[in-house]
C-alpha cells in the first residue's frame, strides 16, 4: 500500500482539525484501515518540504493570510503563507509523479499563491465563492466510470457545498451538488493530471460524521488509490 501524509490544522472556530474528534485523526483512521502507511502533521511548511518521502499528500487544512478585519483575533496564531521552498517542493512532488488529495477547506488555503489554485484545478474566490451551513446534501456522480467514484451511486451527506469557485478547464468533474434547491449544480469532486502526478479535490469533509459515512470513506480511499497510481484499487 501507499505511504500517505495527512497535513492538517487551522483555527478551530469553524473546524476541529486535531482534537480527539477532529477531521485529521478521522482521515488517518480511514486510510490506515484501508491498509496505507499514514502519518499526520500540522506543520505545513515541513510537510511540504518533506513530501518526497511519501506517495500521496492529503491536505486537510485551513491556512491563509487572514487579512480581513473579521479574522484579526486569529491572525497572530494562524495566518500563514508557505515559503518559496515549500511551494517549489510540493509542485515538484506532484509534477514528478506524486499524488495530492485536497479536502474541503484546502481550496481556501494559501490566498497569495496562484499556483496552488492552478495545481488543484479549482479554488475559493474571496468575495465570490460561498457555502451554506452544513445540511443534508444530495451528491450526483457525474462520471461514474472514473476510478475515484467507481461503484458509488448518487449519495447523501451532511456537509457544506462550496459554490461559485474559480475552476480550471482541465479538470474532470466527478460529482456535483447544489447549495440550495434553486442553485445550479456545483462541482464538488474533481480530478486532474499535473505533469506525471495526479490531483483529486474533494469538497466535502467538514466534520468526522461526514468523513466516516460509508460512501465518503469509499470516495476517500479510492481518491488516494488513484493518486498513488493504483487505478483498479477500490474498497469492497
């Protein structure tokens, strides 16, 4: 199986990343139970600098510069921008054949790094993108033949749906959902190739209940398998 590094962490006013019921430990458990060798860190800088040591990086974090006044109370502790070396390291890792799975808030990270959004193939746009509170969501599988969503039928989760993202034109949209009944279908899971590497963005994962729902577990395991180059590996 693959060596997987989960990079997590961020302010806890909206998400529990590292607590006993945090999403970081939950992701570790799901992937460990699937047979992967899993490690976890909340040090994004060192996690990126050392990513050549693993096969797949799973980023489950919420770290950006927090420049808006509403984030001032958390800025000293949580504001973050990766160094030039860390940026170069993760780009080289993926382009040379590494795998990257970006979960939920990962697409909000690193607001001063345009290449991050290009690497993911879609990103949050401050002042344009939005999401409602967690609620029951009907997820439509858009490309059922893709290994990341193989075997999944349209599913329901209780989670957030991000919408009005900035999307690249080189992604395969694998699943869609609506923020509300009148909304257009929004891309919520997609995949792309980056050089010799593979990237999956999974817009879900607000909390442990979402991550550990059976369909979501299957999606996560298959996303890691595809990013590691094991296209035919799925969960039973």
